[in-house]
C-alpha cells in the first residue's frame, strides 16, 4: 500500500473498527497525521489542534484495525509499549478471528 492509498483508506474507514489494517497502511497513516499536525501547527497553533482533532477518530480506527491484523483485540491500542510492538509486527497472513488479511492495494 502506498502513501495516497493509505490516506484514502484512513478517511474512507474513519470510524470502521472492524476488519484489519496492514502494517504499511498503519505506518503511512501515522506519517500523514504527524506531517499534517506539524504543518498545521506551523501555520497556527489552533489550526494544529484542529488537525489533531480531525484525525483523532480515524487514527484510533486504523490503530484498532492494526491490532486486529496481529490477532489481538483493539483495546491493546491503549497499552503504551505493547501497541508499538504489535504495530511493528507483521500481521497474520491467513484469516484470523477478525477476518481475512487486508487486500494488497497498489
């Protein structure tokens, strides 16, 4: 999955907490939100806060789907170190209890 596809997927599934998100989708989304918040904050601090608020729900949704890809419940998002380990880990290549693996998007 490339950068643009990950951003599009993040906004299309902004409140979708079911299914799975690939490692590339998750990390491209993290990069996008980081860059958006830096640019918005450089323009104005309240604009940076607005950017953070606008991307909060999609960020949590992508993170929950990423946890599902590693066959863990979405609540692990709130475990500070463990969620980073799971975010870096390769997802299951076969179907798990949260559904089939995310399709490769080009």
